[in-house]
C-alpha cells in the first residue's frame, strides 16, 4: 500500500505513437497542399454502446463550434 502513493498516472495519447521525422515532414506538406491543418489535439469519446457514443460525439462537436 505504501507504493501506491508513489504511483504516477500519465494520460497522454501522444505517448502511444511517435511519428518519424520523414513522416512528419510529409504530413506537413500534405496539410499545406490540401489547405488542411491538424491541431494535434485528440479527443476520445466513449459510451455504453454505439448510439450513446454517437450522441456524445455530436454533442461535443456542437459545443466545439465557434
């Protein structure tokens, strides 16, 4: 139980995948050509089933509209 206080949780999806420098350059070029950038922000939406997940995603998108 003593070690539990030293437990450190990290919740960063970017730590799951590291892009190679070549792929990063290629992605940046594609974004520039297509005039579409990426914010680098990922949001995971969960629900008990597909329908609930879809509703939550739609609500989130509505909240994120400017």
